């Protein structure tokens, strides 16, 4: 039977000796590495199995390694994201909004979105952000002081959580698909009169920020030109 050219013959004692040595070394390395694998600890922030020495006592209890513990809690959700999922935004950043009727109870409710003229990698196109699931704490605080019903909610349509506009009366969310996706939607104006129904105010930024969100382009210029500016 042809055993192939890569297999040593019975008479090739040198090759057999090298093979045995190689196998023995592999087994010894595996024995050294395996305990460190099973004795490691999972970090829930970065998603890695890490050696025990990478955790403090408190970090071990909370499942957060020392490296991730050194990062502000506000930025930790970004640890598991690929770079192409993060939006790097420079000032100005605008809050845009209007009043609509809740689709369930017909109560008047506020809806808001973010408009960003300077998003890295978009060739200076004005972006309207949607399905936002991470914001810097100071930006979120600014928004929620004005619109407390802008909350992290689970959307059955999207199958995930994001910061959504919710009705203050019945607490149902008005999803971003409804608010952004169809022409004529609150944040997809196709005529100047629709854009004029929006208000716009600048959110103070101390530098560039990183946001986790989707975005659309095309209606931003009309909104910047026509929306009512408020303090």
C-alpha cells in the first residue's frame, strides 16, 4: 500500500525519532497551556477568556478584567464592536425633533433624532442617525433633559435594543423604521414645509465622539436650511 512520500519508512530511524520528539513536545506544550485555558475567567465587556491574574478581586466577581475596568463604563459597549460599526463624529451635532400623535393612543408625543454634518468616512454628507444603541453619557443626558421619553427600548421589529422615542402616556415606542424610512416620515422630509415642521438645536461637544448607530443621507441639507432653530 502506498503510504505517500511524506511518511517515513520503517527503516528511516532518524525520521521516526524526529517524529516522536515532535509529538512529545506537542503533548508537553498542550499540557502546559490547557490549565491556563480552563483556569481562566470570562470578561463580559471585551468577550475574552483571560487568565485569572488579569482580574482584580472585584473584577473577578463582576466578570470585568483590569483592562476593561480602566475604561469608563460609558465607553465599554464599544469594546465588542468592529471599527466599521462605530461612527466617529465631530461638532456640530444637532438634536432635531417635532411633535406627532402616538400610533396607539393618539396622545401628542415628542420624537427626536440626531443630525451630524461631520461623520468620518461619509465624504462630508450630512447624516441623520437612527437605531442608536450607544451614546456618550453627556450627549444622552443633554437629550433626556429635554426629552425624557428618549429611552433604550427593545424593538420587536429590529430584534434589538436602541434609543427609541416612547409615548409618555401608553409607553409604546414609535420605532425608527416608522420615523426615518419612508419619504415624508418625520425625519425623512421630501418638501421644505415638512422640514420646517422640525426644530433644531446644537448639542455642545467638547471634542469628537464615537456613536453606535445607523444613518441615512439625503434630507440633511433641507433640514439644516429649513428647520426652526431653538436654544
